[in-house]
C-alpha cells in the first residue's frame, strides 16, 4: 500500500503527517505500507500511483479530484484522529 502525505512545500508538516501515519498504521497492525511525502505541486502526478493521500482540508481542496481516497487531518499531532481516520479509510479501500 502506498500512502502519500501531502503538504504545502513537502517539508515540515508533510514529515509530521508521515511520522504520525506510521505510528497509526503500526497501531492498526499494518507494517508494510510505503509512506512518501510530497508537496502540493507534485502531489497530483504522484497520486497516480498512490492508494491513499493524507493531507489538510485546505490542501485537499487544492488537490481536487484525484484517483486515491483523500483523508483529511485537522490536527497533525493528534494520533487518535490519525488512527480513527486511517482505520475508516482502510475499511473503505
């Protein structure tokens, strides 16, 4: 499974999203996911090979229609939110 963490510049918040997603996936028993960080400019091209995208509400709107399911995270440091939203998205995927 390939998950794309999308942020504005592909730096700080994207890395935080990836780290939180890794923790959440471990809690969900998923250890074989490939998590990548992308800036909003390259995310559309990279989305073609992704199974899931995690990002903020604002950037999800900027992404528009993309192939993978988009999970929006309100609080990037809230592990509980990340676990709940990833669990729900993985059930639907």
